[in-house]
C-alpha cells in the first residue's frame, strides 16, 4: 500500500468535474428516497433493499451522517439535518468543483440549476433535446402543427440556449433516443417519415411523449447539426437505465451508421453510463474514432451510473473494460446524481475507490508506471472533461464553504428559520473552553457563512485563568485569524429556538486553514492514518458531570450537589428525570444518539454516554452535548460542570473515550481468524500499544489542567499507572468486550485519562498520532494487568502526578511535534505552563473552574 500511497492520495483528493447529473429535489418531494439506490420504479422498488448496491450504499450514507444502519435512521438523519446541511455535507465530502446538470427530467419539487451553485463553484446546463421538443408541442394546439412549423421553433430554441451565458449556460446537448427507439439511428430518415411521426406523437395526446422512431431520429440528427454549429458536445444515453429502454437497442454499436456519416464527423459525442453491459463495445468505438484536428468524429466515454449502481466487482470490471481499448484521455467521470445529494456523494466516493483500484492493478501488471497512473487519475476525474466541454474553471472547491446562500435564498429554503435572530459561531480553544461569536442571522447568511468573522490570533493562546495570550505561546495581540462556519454542523438551539449554532474552522486567509486550528489537527492526523493504513478511528465519549445548586451560607453563595445518592441510584434518576429527559430530547433533535445514562458515584453526579461514530463527528457531538447539558441545567436553575475534580473529597468526572479502528466500515480492531494473544487484531494491538507507549505525553492533551491530576489517582477508576487491562477499570487503557461481542474478543479500548476540560479535537489527534506510531513500528502490548495496579505499583510506572510532569513528558516526546505541528504544540505547551504557574500560586483557584467547564 505504501508503494501506491501517492496514487491513492491523488485519487481521494483531486477535485472532480461531474459532467452529467440531474437536479436535487426538496426534502418533502414525492420522489422515493429508494431511488438513491436503484433505477427501479413502482412496485419494483420493494425489492431494492435486497440489492448489493443498496446494502453497500446505505452503510456509506449512514457512516457520513453518523446514523444507525437502517433506511429509517438515514432518512431521519437527513430530515433532522435539513436539506441545506445534508447537501453541504455530501458535496463537501464529494469535492465536486464543476457540475453539469441535465434538467430535462421532470421531478416533483426539483430545484433549478441556480440553486445548485450554492454548493458547487461552477454549474452548467446540459440540454435534453427531446424534452425541448416535448415542451414545444405541449404549448401548441393539436391541430396546428406541421413539421415545418415545429422545426422552425425547435431550431430557434436549440440555438438560443448556447447564448444564455449569464443565466444557465448550456455546455452540451443530450439525447435519450436510446430510451425511446434505440440507437440504430436512421440517418436517411425523410421529411415525410418525420411528418407522419409528428402526427403520431400529437394524436397520442397529452402529456406529450415522443416515442415515434422516425420523428425522434429526425430531431436528433437536426440537434446534432445545431450542436456542431456551436461546437457543443452531444451526450447520448447508452446501455442500461430505466425500464423504458430496450437494452438490446442500447448497444452503442448500433451507432455505426451515424459515426460513419460524413455530415457528423465534426461532432463530439459522449457515450454515457459506460454503455454497461456493453462496455467493451464502447471502448472499441472510442478507440477507432479518434480525436484531433482531423475531420473525424470524437467518441468519448462517461462511466456515471455504472458507478455506483453496480457491485464493486462490476464497477471495477466495467472501468477495466473501458480501458481495454479506449485511450485514457477519452474517459470521463460523472456521478449521474439524481434527486438526492447522497447520490452525488456515493458516485464520487465509489468512483475514487474504483479508479484507484483499476489503475493500481494496471501498475502491478506493468501496464502503467505510478506517475502515468497519477496523470490518468487527474485526466479521468477532471482534465479530460475540462478540455472536452471547454470549461474555464477559475474557482476552486476549497475557496467555497457550501452552501453559499444569500439571506433571501435561505429564507426561501427554510421558512422555519424566519424567527431565528442570532447564530452562534463556536470554537474550542487550546485550554478546552467553549467560546463563541454571535452574529445576527441576516449577516450570517449574507456574509459570515462564506467569509467567517475575524478573531485575534491570541485566541489560541488563552488559558483557563486569563483571556489574554499566555507567555511562550508565540501568539500575541498581533495578527488575525478567521473562524469560518462548518455549515454541515449548523443547527437550531434546542433550548432556544430563536438561535442557531455552528462549529467553526480557523482560516488564516481564504482557502488556507490556520495551523493552530484544532479541528484541522484532527483532520490532518486522521488523513495520515487513512493514507498510510486505510484505517478510520471511531470513538464514543462518556460524559460525566455534576449538577450543582446554589445556596446562601453566611451571606455567601455556595454551589452544592443536586443530591447525595449513590452510584446508579434510582431515586437520583427520578429526581433528575425532568432535566435528563430534556437533555435527551435536545440531543435527539441534534441527531446525537445517547447509548445510556445513569447516576454516577459522586454526589449529584451523572453520566451520559454517546453513541459510537467516526472520531470527527464524535468530537463535534461531544461539544454540542456539553452545550446542551449546561444549557438545560441552567434552565432548571442548576449548574452543570464537567470539571475533573469539583470537590477534592469526592469522585472525579471524566470524559472517557472508547476507540476502535475500522476499514471499509468493518471493525478491524478485534481479531478475525488470525492468531491473537488478547482477542484483538495485530493492527489493533499495534495501535493500542502506541497509545500506551506515548500516554504520559498524551495527558497534556486529554487532562489539560492541574485539577485533572487530582482525579488521576489510585482507586479512583481513572487509571493512575502506565498499564492496560482487560475490562480493568483501574487501568488507564481498558480493553473492552461489550455485550454482543463474541467471548474472548476485544472490540475497542477505553482511555480513562480524558476529562471534560480537554479539547476533544486535540485529544483525539494526540491519541491517533500515538496509534499511528504504534502501527508504523509494529509495537506489541506488554502483559495486561488484571488486578489493582496500586497493589502492583512496585512493578509499574506511575503516570505523571502533575500537569507539570506530563508537560515535561510531552516536551521530551518528538512524535507530537511531527504529527500535531510545531507551532500548535508550542502554543499548547505555553498554555499548560500558564495553568501550572497560576494554580500553584492560587491553591483555591480550581473552585472557579465550575463556571468555565
């Protein structure tokens, strides 16, 4: 895999030109969501869930939304996100920079082409010629049409579209002749035959549907002449598609008469859908009808629809067949996205995987060198289409933060947003504090969502004790960053329906992420893990917190526990039920799934465990969960705090995180058939061993305050010694085998030294960095500790007992400078040292932390 790392990186990151797709529809459209997965219609849709494509695609959509693996859960997730956010998520993941839309399909509540520009920098139109003809006939009277009068208007219509430069610029024509009468075009069709065909169409009544072969062939040939005069390509549906077509007549070899006709040798044709199952035939045509300055017709191939609708083997096989004879500079990508943003994401995702697989195999077979394969990736995904459609693409996808809606467009799409007054733009600083800038909704939609808001660079140098930059962070009052909303996270505040909130990334200039951005740090190390090992980290957080009430004692306000019951107390849960019910409902409304909740061991302490998901979504969800818990508690007159050690004589609060590894959606942390000492795979063991090896240096990221070390003590279920254990809750790393996992297997491991003051992006980034080192060095775990580590302390290394000790361990560990980034690491260490200094001089200072965390 390392040999092909660069090829894989290019395949996964190159910006795409999607040269053939269709309109997206409103969230309440009658178009069945099952059409995401199949060309079937009517009763045939009932069998769609049994198709391979459905099962694979559903899993991939569930993964990007972080939902359960069911059709209902996926649909519920997209409903909760709303059309705007779900579309932003899909297009951002797909990295589509140019989109060409055939808007000739009549879909219920479809959005016009202009709407799609909110998500993609460059959008053009593909004109479906048969639909143009049908619309003309629908407007006229049944008794007035002659072939001459119709063709005059038809010609004027076709010629007018290429001139519409400032509106919906037409970049290609398209024909669905294969649907109606097949590809055996009669190039000698006469006017008399066409006139008779027109009369047949008119006599069939409304709605007009052109199916007469003579009439279709006639208007198709005429459209080719118009396309040639404007040097526009003609896309032609070939191969499989909806049930209207006779597949036998959709074989592109039927086009031979057309391709040999001298009248059309200057036309440029695109055979859509890989012509499946006639991919070899299409490859042959592309190879014998060359391109260039000679007066020879150009035949290009487009593999949309075949990807992602076939099985993975079928997709790979089809693309390989296209490449058997066809030149690589004649193969183009499209998603054939239709009605739902998810189809664009699926088309892009699978195309990247398939093209990489095909070209990698070509390199292995000696057909291509890796540099040649890299060029082919860029050609197939973008460059061929740019040249073929004569695209002048000046804007880049990275310059756009979709969706770029004006305030008025946003109002149109979300009538329910009219009552929103403010939008909170949230970031998490190096000290783990939640901070926000608030802007009026109108300014947010008109400017801020695209450009962000300015913020002093000192924001990432602030500690829990001061709103100014700490010394030795290399950050000062000089310089400005921009916090730019990640619109895929925007949501309504459950506790205040008149406001919205959104998480933000930090940019130093448009299109360039700031090196101090915590979210970017997590993205960066996650990408290294994916690129080098094809692995994804999944995570699930447990939120422990105290509910405190205010009392007056001797004229002074004190905060005391909400109640004084014990671990998993039923009476405690009863007392807190109004709060916990509201927290649960609020989290549900944000599409954040709760696994379980209960009273914890501390007085007034509770725990809410969040569902397992990909690590980035897990971090986002944790931030929102903290916001919800604190806000709902406040609403009920209480204070919720995530401080590690609210009271030094009571149990501490952690934010334990469970971590596993997945590959292609499957958990690969546990062993699967290979010999294993501990029930985990070699990959899982190496990753966990890396985390254990670097744990002292990880602590400044996951336990960031001096108060954190008041919690990390023996016999406090927080893990005080450098060890791991199987289901040992006194070990800082606990290998877990939850219900449903086969006996003896380990599905994930829990890191206990992670608390509610940690910035989750930085904490997970540090953990993944250590895991990558373990994988690179193929580290092994020592023997597990099954008993109380404190009893065995003579043989175990104590974890750092203070923040100062853990910072020292971090400074001595070279790994994090490489993985996290030198400047960000300097800032983090500077903030931690400021914490050490302040709290060593202010012994009671920790008591104010309940208001900050």
